[in-house]
C-alpha cells in the first residue's frame, strides 16, 4: 500500500487538504478593520460575519475521499473515480475561496495566504496519482493476458 508512489501522492494531498482546517486562507482589510478568512468563514474579533460551513463541509468531503482512496488500493478503478471526484470538488473549493473573499466586501484589500494554493497542489498530486494508478491497472491487465 504505502510502497506505491500513488499512495504517497494521495497522502501528501490529504495532508495538504487537512491543513486547511487549521490555517487561515486570507486577511481582508475593509474600512480600517481587519477580517480573517478561515474555516469558520469571515471573522472579525471572534465574531463570524460570513458563515463558512459550506467550505468546512467541502474540505471534509475532499479529505474523506482522499483517505478512502488510500485504503482502496485493491480496487484501482474505484480509487481513480474517488480521485477524479476529489479533483472536481477541489476546483469547486478554489472557486468558493474566490467567491467568499470577493463577494463579502466591495473595495476591500485582500491578502491571500499560502493555504489558498493547497487545493491546486492537491489537484496536481491527484492527477499524478491517477496516472500512476492507470499504469498499474494497465500492467495488471497485461499480465492477465499472458496467463
């Protein structure tokens, strides 16, 4: 399981997605006040101005898909399907980051943090994992033909 490169890709991707629960996404300066955008939503002095439960739910679903894909190493086609769904949801998560930051305030200065790039890195790692799983599946099918 862990000795395959696709498992390493999926584990790194799951760790990056899991870090989104702990790290802030952006800082928003609007009318002299500083707002923090994190997993709870947009927060100003421990008061939630925009609820981020949709983002938290989406991150949780993506994380569950990654963990499930790691343990489905014997069912490679299902593993690929889980990763493709994870890629699509990660694209949606990136869109939600954009929506939350620019929808909430007009003429605000937004300073994005490093965790905003984590879904993009996870998408790249998922693509590499899908390619590696596909190669393994092709190898298994070619070996079945030889028997």
